[in-house]
C-alpha cells in the first residue's frame, strides 16, 4: 500500500471550502423550486445538463457515494 502524504492539506482544504460554500449558496437558490418538484421532474432536471451547478453537484455526489460513502455510512 502506498503512503499518503497529507502535507499542505490544511491549505488545500481552506481553498476548497471557499468553493464548497459557493456551490452550497448556489444550491440554496434552487432549493425552493426543487422541493416543489416531483421525482420525475427532478430526474429530468439533472439529466438535462442545462444547469451546470446541478450537474456539478450531482457528479460530486455520485463520485463520493460510489467511491467513499456507500450505504453503510447512512446506517
């Protein structure tokens, strides 16, 4: 197994946190509309690719779910 070097991760984390806060704010702008939609319309919105923020959020979610946080962390 390779060694994991965590040097500089605090700085990187701070930089990423700024961007995460930006995507959270952008997602909040969509939340009211999202909560009123049916599941079918939500799927269509994500699949359409017309909303780059929603596409980014969905891709990040899938990556984390599939590679780090499966259902076992929900239990």
